[in-house]
C-alpha cells in the first residue's frame, strides 16, 4: 500500500541531517532512479515490474535471506537475542525471515529513504507490531519492547547494549569514513556482529556523481572499526556473488 505522505516526511526530515548520514556516491546514483519509479508507478505496480527495486524485491529468492540466518545460527543462539539492529534493511526480507522464527526479538531497522519507506510498507503488510517512522522520528532513547522499529539512518547513535548487529552488502557501498562513523557505535554497544560484504571493496566510480564508490571499504576498515571484536569466522556467500559472510564476537 502506498503512503506518499510518509515518504515525503522521511525525505523532508533527511534534509536537515549531518552530512555523514547523507547518501554516499554509490547510493545517490540508485536513489534517484528508485524515487522516480516509486512516484511514477507506486509500490503495488512496481512489484510486477523489472525495476531498480529488484534488489528489494518481494520475490527475491528465499535462500538469499535464509542462508545468512543459517550461517549466523552456527555462531549465536537466536533464542537468547533480545535486540537485533540492522543497518541497510532493504525491503525488510531478512527481518521477515528472522521474526517469523523468533517473534520476541526487538528489531531496530535503520536505513535512508526511499529504501526505508519500502521497508516499512512491506513489513506492515505482514506484521502487526511494526512501529512506524512517524513514531520513531522523535525517539531519543532506544526502545526495548518486542516489535519492529523503523528508523532513519541518522538516528543510529541511539543504539545501546545490542545483542546482534547486522549489515549485509551495505557497508561496501559506503566510503571508509562513513563506515567508521557507524562502527564506532557498533564497537561500543554490540556484542555480536554479522557482516556480508565484498571484503576487497566495491567497484570505484570513474568520477563523483557516477555509479560506484569514491574509495573502497575493505576488510581492513572493518578490523580498524571493530577493535574490541574478534573475527571468529569467514565464509564465501553462496547466494550473494563476490561477498563474504563474517561473524565477529566482542573479546
């Protein structure tokens, strides 16, 4: 279901955020196309089209999101997780997989519009306990009650004492300085971390404004950003070509 007033609110709020939380070069390239298609077709019609939303598709193979969950399950007992933070939640398919198996977890999802808008609308169509951006935008402390909370990425500093931080193929689209800003909070507040990234870095843009990153973020950047963590495992992703699954535990 479309809620264009919600999308407009998200975009309005984003105008006044710190530069470190604004779209990176890589994402800005795709964001323009994504916004155009949402305004033109709406979410319902986009489900039936080949579009920029394919990365957030409701028909994306089940295994793409089940396999990372299975991987993490080898390293952490999900029944003991109270809080899970995902940065770069896409349309919410990963959380859908986990929540259907562990409904009592408190999920905090951080992203930037329009992806955040797609995520909220999709998850609201499945779960009754999604807390809208309209409510989270004024929160100054991290919620603990079970449910799914939709936050703008600029609210990330509110995270406190979280059991699992999750980032899949999102950090790789950012420059190292942007990633370092997020990881300083993760390093302090998380107990476990799952990263699925191109550890050698994403492709470089030929120049600013063209698709690609301006500087690659590599595994060395993750190690520098998580000095209090031990990298306990890495494994090639079976589904996401070129990416590596990695699990980190606080020492």
